C-alpha cells in the first residue's frame, strides 16, 4: 500500500497531541465551515478520524458521513475513535482520493479535506474528482495552512507544517479549482494557523 505522504507530499499524520493543539474543538471548526445537521458529507483523506467522529455528531442521524482513506491502519484508528465517541452515521471507504467518483454511490452535499490539499500532485484533477460527487451547488471545504513561514507556526514548541513553498493562499486554491467548476464563496478562520476555504461546485 502506498504511503499517502509519498503520494501527497508533506501530509504525514501527526500525533493526537498535535491535532489537539491545532483544533481543540473540531465540531466548532466543522460548523464554522457550514457543515450542519442533515448534511451528507465525505471526509476525504480522513486519516485517524480527528474530524470524522465530530462530523458524525454535527450531521446527526439525519445526515451521513463517508470517510475515505487510503491506508487501512488509519481507517482502523478512525474506527476506534468513532466507537469511543459513539458517533452516528459514519461509513468507512478505503480508496484513492483521485478516484473518488468510483467510490461514492450517490451525490453528497459537501466534501471536507483537512491538512492534505497542499500536497496533492494535481490540484485541478482532484477538484474535478470532487465536483463529480457533489450535488448541484455542493461544497468543497479545504482546511489549509496560511502562507507564512514555518517559524511562525509553532505547535507544541516546534515549527510545524509543510515547507513555505507548499503554503498556498485562497487565491491560489481558486486558480486551481475554478477550471474544475468551483467558485470560492467564503474563507473562514479555523486557527491558529489554518483557514477554511469554502468552494461551491457550479457545474
């Protein structure tokens, strides 16, 4: 199995303390980007489930969460997290993010991707794959590092995050995703070092 950090550079999974320092209240982060009760959401490149279990609580029994992840060991870690949190409405799918349309049976309201988009080898191609699984007007939410130096992004006393050349602005994300059919509709602070870019599929 391919390590996603080799496929998507600078996206290896940090430890749980690292996540907690960045996003101590993941449910609040999800709500701030527009995810709400009843939504059908894909947690793309879901990793160890830091946002997956909270996502189940946010959308509730009326909604649906599909967690798509390449590595089986990450899926198992996320399953444990979901069980511990008694989170509802979550299904796990092992597969490649670039082949998303082959993994999902019906359109969804939102695709959510945290801390991974910066390492995607072909951002526009991924955008097309995402747009293909969204209902008309569906949203692609990307949590991404603000473009600043690593020295400015201290997490637990160490400089963290991808190299500066991989810290892209919302405008750069738009340049990649507009050809895939997206329009940027909102940028929200999901601090301390990340923003949430909310795109709408217009095709």
